[in-house]
C-alpha cells in the first residue's frame, strides 16, 4: 500500500477478530514507530505491550471496562517520559560519534532541553503528550500497512494503567493503542469535513 491507501484504510476498530499476533511482529511495528520525530531528539516515549490474558483483564479494568481491550491481540500503552531530557546527551552521542551532529550542537540541545524542562512541570507534560501522540499515529499507520486493525484509546485511569504496567512515576500514560486482526465487518473510515473548513491561508 502507498501512504494514501494506508491513510484511507486506517479506521478506529470497534471489534477485533480472534487470533494472536506474534510478539516479534508487534515489536517490528514498534521499531518502525521509533522513527517518529521528537523535540531535541528526546525519544521520550515508552511502549508497554500488554498481550497476556491476565494483563489485558487488568488493563480492561483500568480502561473502564472497554471490551476491545480483551478482544485485541495486544494493547500498546504509550507513555511519555517526563525525565527524558536528563539522558539526552547519551541519546545524542551516536550521532555525534558518526558526525551527523556536531558536539557543539548536541551540547546546545542538551542545555536548551534542561532549561525548558528542568523546572517546568507543564512543559514536561506537554512534551510527553506530544511525543506519545505522534508515536501513536505512526504506530497505527504501521499497523494498517500490515493489514491489522487498531484503535487509539484515551479513556482510562492513568494511575491504574501505571500500576498494571509497573511504570515509574516519571512515565505518563498517554494513549492505549489496541491492535489485532480485523473482524471482517467491512468498517470504513468516517467522513471528514472539507479542507476549506479547517484551513486558512495567511
């Protein structure tokens, strides 16, 4: 499929067919997702793959009983790391070593990130949500290209999800992405309003 076909075929699945997806295949689409951009190259996302029946049952309760959590082959919990800026120098080192980013540029990013985030809880939270949301979209497009179905889910108790996944306090659960085999219902993408209604030219 080309990108236009992938965008047109992606739907928020109401149900999933029974059937497993190999963990290695899920990890493969997450590897693709890691190409998502982040500010300063923070790479401030974290992915918890909930695939066991026990895990999905606990996650279903944390997601207010939404049945698609149980139907899905797996649910990927995408969190944003509020403290990712502290490890930015380490993440930039491979690009410095291969000459893709100068040492001076990398240091300037490290310092700018520290100034932006160290004492600003709102900025850390906003950046975590931005990065996790961008990653979720990349993940869903990769899933669609595989011929699987997916659904982004924002209805959940973050603290309960944190407990289910054993996440530390600095990981903010942002979105759940349920993924699995399509149920064959022929669900189509909902209509979109026209471009003229949502754009302006300045």
